[in-house]
């Protein structure tokens, strides 16, 4: 239970933080190449996990992260579980693009920096989008089966899904 809770909490925190910040930057900040960066995130949605699971196994082994919780958390944040940074950036970017620009402009006129506009105005307004992303990531990570089975060998780091499977199958 605790392994599942720790992995889910870290994955949820990492995915939400990176997705919210990247989504805001790609929706509201104007810099060259932002559409190309967004397309790179979207290509992460095009590759199924089963096409990269073996190369990920060898990468985690070579980095010394195979069999560790942080290795699985990084894989889940990257989107191997289905809901990670690619879908999070897509969701949050579209959410921030729908928010009125006049609110941010009014805050800038009042002297707010870009970080203050994000932290005090846009982030509280994006609460529903963050909540949807949090629910999706939580349930997908909590119920993950194949990723912990592959990347957490042994019994000391087992999660609930693999533990119940191994218990039931004998």
C-alpha cells in the first residue's frame, strides 16, 4: 500500500507541476518555436507504451534506476501510464487558451510580474482543469499494472496491483 501511495503521490505532483507550468508557457508566453515544442509534446501521445517498454527497460537498467521507485515515477510522469506530461500539457494549454487575456493584462497594468500573473490569477482560475488532470493521473497511476510489473522487480517495491495479481495467481 505504501509503495503505491508514494509512487502515486510523486507521479501526481510531478505531472501536475510540469503540465501546469508548461501549459501556461505554451499558451500565454510568446517565444519562437513554441508551436514546435507543443508538437513535440503531442507526439508523445502518438507512441503506445508497448512500442517503448523494452527500450525503457534498458535505459532504466543503464541509468541504475531499474527496481527503484523513482525510476517508475519518471516513467509514469513521462506518460507511459497513459496520463502523463503529454496529455497534461495538451489539456492545460487548451484550458489556459480559453481564459480571458484581459485578466492577465489588467494584472500587468497593476505592476504584476509574469510569475505573479501565473501564480495569483491564472493558476486559481485553472482549478477545474487541474482537478480533472489530477483525477485522471491519480486513477491511472494507482491502477497501473504493467509498468510496476516490468520496472519494479522483486517484492520490496511491489505495488497493490502487482501484489494482488501475484497473490491471486499463486
